[in-house]
């Protein structure tokens, strides 16, 4: 992969990590027994999974 593609992957990974962290902060401030908390919890997990996928792609690309 080219350097530009790697930079884009790193940028997207950083964006997703930041978004997940912000949502995690909001999620922690909500009461634990609400539907909004459950929805935010799922959203945080999904975004973190996407960030992890980008991290795996970056790792594979750097090995090449």
C-alpha cells in the first residue's frame, strides 16, 4: 500500500477511536438502566470494532 493509503487508514482509525472514546464518556454518565444507555453501549462496541479492524489493516499493511 502507498504511504497515502496508510495515512488515510491511520487517520480513519484515529477518528473512530476518538468517537468511541467520546461516546464511552457520555455512556458512563448515563443511568445504567435506560434504553439510551443500552443503545450507546452497542454503538460504542460497534465503533470500537471498526477501529480494531482498521488497526488490523494497518498492521498487515506495515508488514508488507
